[in-house]
């Protein structure tokens, strides 16, 4: 109970007339709750108005069974009285006259005390005349002592032990305090000031005010910590897995990309439907890109128009304006293209590389419970000499095994920039069903040759969304609960850490 100023005043007043008091008796005298009084005393103690010493006291009180005996007599005496009244009583009849419970404990005790004896025929008779019910007598003064008695009844040590053992008495304890005047005692409590206020500065009361000391040991109010969005947790895990497999992370900070790197460099025909406003967000300002490697642009254009490296190309006109259009990248494969171009043109020539990225991509899609117009793509690629489909399947198997998906199926598919291409299906142990988990393929020579990669360098690659595994991991059905303005912050905050598999 919180200390009320009124109670504090009463405590201070009481110490004027008496040098010390015990809280329990004082609470009784003041007719207030003991704990409330202790609260007031503690508050005064904190400012040195009073001293307080813990003074626990304990005493004995009759248990429910003890009370019953004091009222109706002990089992041993009941047995004794029954036998004594009957003169001789067959053991078998004892229960009938004193009850089952009393017969059981009482007979044993009465025999032990040698109050009764048993004849050869099994009948009981009195062995000691004039026995009194000592147990009952001893218990009487202990009945109803729920509070510490002023003068506690006394018992011989042996009897006390007996009655405690028989659970006829129990020990009660009371935690209370002895209170006396403290170093700062005064009849009136002056509240210490917690803060210096404008008013105190104005009226000058700060000069005489008594300020609370700083408590440097106080534990500060807890500040809310930051937390990671579930997508970021899964991203961190994927990143750890891919780095563990020896992949380097690609720089994916450019969300605005030119159509050139997003589509043309990937040998995606300029007439491809994915390149119109239904699927792609175009940037108005600046609407077109300024720079790209001029010679590389020419080689890409030639590949589209007339082919090369064994290909006949798309054999359709190539428009520079189309290639310059600025867009929000529709896939991180645009970044893969930039990285492969750099790899082909680095000082010292091509070196084998393993790259990955996990970042945001944008598509002008109709939104529903599984689609938003922006999402995250996980992408990985390996560029090395003479890689084949077996290498790609192995990499995919290794990656998915790390997140707990070991049963995989590959299905032929089409991507403008890979040949062959495979969709990846996995048996999901949480969903207990086959589900599409990714897309993959070997980049086309039409894409790699213009970059200047050596002809026998193959690039195997795969991609998946970050949202899908996150939704499965966190049991989220609607993508809008995971990402965007409708996602509940409290749920995001409470999401557990992510561990695979
Ligand atoms: N870029 C593809 C997509 O948007 C994924 C992919 C990456 C496919 C690499 C094949 C190779 O779905």
C-alpha cells in the first residue's frame, strides 16, 4: 500500500510520546492496515526521519485439528473414555463407539501411554485409573491465536515438540519493525524537492529548499530497443548461408536502372511485353540514362539486330531511346549483368566469381494477398569455365538444403536471358506440399558474348523472392501483413529470431 501523508504524520506524532514502537501493535492502535503503516515508515526512513529494525516474532497457534481436539477431546482420551465406560470393549467395536479416525490414532496412543491393556480374547480394558485428557488441556490456550499474543502460553519443550509433530500446533510468524526517531526526525515532514522549478527560481525558495540526492545506483527506465523486420531477419540468414558457400555480395543500391542494363544487356527483345508500362515503372525525371560503355552498347545492339556467337539474334530494329529509358529495376539480374560486364573487363582479365544479392525490385503488378508492386529478390550466380546444368542443380540443392528444403524438382521453363531455364519446386516440410521456390538457368551466349567474357565461360544463376520463404517461416498468409503500411508494428516487433532450417 502506498504511504499516505496522513499516516506518516501519525507515525511522527507517535514518536513524540514514545521513544519506539512496533509496527504491528501500532497499526492495531491506529486501526490501520499493518502493511500501509510499514509503507509510511519506509518512506520516512528513506529520508532519515525514523530508524527501522526488522523484528520478526513467532508464536504457536492451534491448527484446525488442534482446535477440534480442544473442543471435543483427543482421540486417545475418547478411546480411553469409551473403554472405561464399557468396562471391557472388543477392539472390533471400538470404531463403532468413537468413530473410525479417532479409533485409529487414539488406540495406538492410549496403548503407548499404558492407559489400556488388551486381553487374550482381544478385548480392551482400563490399565490406569483416573486418566485426564492432557492433550486437550494443553491445546486450549492456543486456540485462535492468529495474531501475536501479548503473553504467549508456555509449554514444556517436549510437549511442544509432540504437538507440533502431531500437527496440532503450528508456528505463526509476523514480519514487523521496531521504529524509533531517526537523525532527521521532526514532527513535520518536509518533502525533499526532486527538481529545481521555474517557480523556485522566481520566488527564491531554491536557496533554502532541501533537494533529493541523486541516486546513481537507480536502474534507469528501460528504453525500447530497435528490432528487425522479419524480411531483414531472413535476409540476414540467407546472407550468412550464401557467404558461407563462398558467394560475394553484389552492390544493389541502385533502384533506378536503365532499360539497357535491366533488359537489353540481358538480350531481352525491345518488343518484349515485360518492357511496357503494364509491367514496369518508368521514371519521369530524369527519364533517360546518360552513360553506358559505348562499345559494349554497340555489341549489345548488334547481337539484338543481327546475332553472333552462333545466334541469329532477334532480327528486329534496336532503338537507342528505348534502351535509355530509366525504370525502377524489375529484377536484380540487372545488377548481375553489370557485375558480369565488370568481371569480363577487369584489369588482369576474367576471373571466376560467385556473386549474390538480396534487394528490392519493382513490378507494376495488380496487388493481391501474395503480390505487391515491390518485393525483394534473392539472386545468386557462378561464373566459371565450362559450368553445366549439373553444377547449377548442385548449387541450388546446396542452398535450399541450408534452409531445410531437401526434396527438389526441376521443371523446364523459359527466361529471355537463360537457356536452358528451370523452375525449382521444393517439398516444403512446413507446408507439407510441393511449392515453387525459385527460377534458374544458364545465361545465354547472346548475353555473355557482348560483355567480352571468354567463350567457354558459363554463368549459372538462380533467383527467388525473399517474401515467400519469410511468409512461410513466420506463418503469414497475406503479404500485406508482412510488408507495407498495413503491417502491424507490434507483430513485427514480436516476431521471433529466424533460424534455418
Ligand atoms: N531474374 C529472374 C526473375 O526475375 C530470376 C532469375 C535469376 C532467373 C537468375 C534465372 C537466373 O524471376
